[in-house]
C-alpha cells in the first residue's frame, strides 16, 4: 500500500517545511511530483510516503503559510 499526500502549495519554503515535518516523524518520502501553472505561482505537489502521516502531521502541514489544501490518500 502506498500513502500519498496531495495539495496545492505556493513557494519553496512550503516544500521544504513539508519535508521537515515528514522527517521529524521519521517518515520517508519515496517520491515527489511538483507541477505549477506559471513561475512563482501555485503548484500541485504529490508525495508518496512509506508510511501514513498521523493526523497531527497533516494538521501541521495545513497550518503552514503557502499551503492551500492537503489530503492524505491510500492507494
């Protein structure tokens, strides 16, 4: 089973902060996809994780500046 987190982000600070949250929880990011519509614009980020994020980590991600949405999905 693969756990993915998908969300709309703005800025490199948000990307780094999400990686830091996963790292502090000792959760490996096995892949990351980032796609934007225009330079310095909002982007869709999809992370594949080795383990699911706890609700606490998901809420921490949602509270970051530059995070518009975040959803955890199990595939």
